[in-house]
């Protein structure tokens, strides 16, 4: 554990780089986490996220009631939900900054209150479960993916991510999509998935419109994937692998209107950004 507290770190724009949904130093999905004493202007947070150049940067501000306001930025845009950066944020607060709340509460702009706590087999985060409906299979998406799509599903509201089911795990693992064509075909994130062999299901996620050609491990996608496969397989507890090049593993539990994701996280780096640099733009 680092010998610092939140107030000390706030004075120098601290950052942590954390690999989420992995137990290895070079696996999972890296996120930058910055704990601030107050919000920076949006343009400056976006500039910091672009500088980090990771799929997401999480910004947190401690509130008087010991909750944390939380926002997430890709290198090009703020996103409504990010699971891996939420897990990374919880890991930083609990394991690096010594926050000893039994249950962390994150207050978000678009998804209300999210919660996190330690479990025996990792850190748990509770995110909203996403109701879904059948989605039309876009010919342009199939062509960009270079694979046949068996079925498709999208959220009932705010369809910024859409599932495209492929014919088996091998099709997901071997997929080599045309990212430019995929970006021209649709404006939403494309989630490809199939039933797994060693795990209940596998997936990959592509988000060129969000500045992320392929996301290594996507917690938010599992808010849609977990209900989809829970209904398909007839059980509420599921094992999942996102089989990107870095790869990551999750345990998913569907509980009413919530999806609980459990995974590990590893701190890769930490430091301070020079205060003046954050105010240049």
C-alpha cells in the first residue's frame, strides 16, 4: 500500500494506471484513474484522457458523504458507463489509498449510483442490467466483420452497444474485422459473442466511434451480455472471457435489475501530472 492519503494526493494531480479484470501485469484492460479534489473543466479532463491514450480514464471527486462522483472519458469522448475503469477506481481507493468503506458508492452522471466491494475472489462492481430486444442484422456489419451473424440484440433504450452473436467461439477468436468499414457501417459499439468452451461465453468489443478500435475487456458490455446469456443458458451466474489480445476474465451474476461483475485488478504504474500541464489547454 502507498503511504499517502487522498488529501495528500489531490494536491498534485495524481494518477494510477490499473489493469482491470486480470491478475497479470500485462493483461486485462488498462485504465487511468485520477482522484481530484474538484472537477476540472470538461475540456481539460478530455485532454488528460487523450494524453493517457487508454480506452478510458476515470475521474473521481470525493463527496462530503464519503461517496465518490465518477466520470469516464475515452481519448475522444465521455462515455455513459465504463465497467473496467470502475473496477480500477475501486481497486485504487481500496488498495492504494486505503479507503476502508465496506461498500464504495460511485455517483455517476448517466447511470445513477454504482457500488463496489471486496469479495473473496476479487473486487465486485454492481452495474445496471440492460434489458434488450432483437436487433436487425446489418449487412454492412456482417461484411465489415467478415463473419456470419447468427443473431443480434440491442438495449431497449440508449443502444450505444449492440450484440452480434457469431457461430461459435472460434469465430469470435479468429475474427479480423475491417475497423474502418465497421466505423462507417454503424455508430454504436459492436459486441461479438458466442457460447464458450471453457467459459460460459466469450466476447470481443469494437468501438471505433469512441476512439477504441478494440477494447481489451469491457465491463459495460457485460451489462448487456450477462442478461443475454443468462436467458439463453438458463442460469444467473456465468463465467466470461473477453478474448482480445490482452484478454480478461469476469464472473457475472445477474440479480434483478443489476449485474454484478467480479474480477481482479493490478496496479501497473502511478505518479503525478505536473499541475501546470493540466491547465494549459
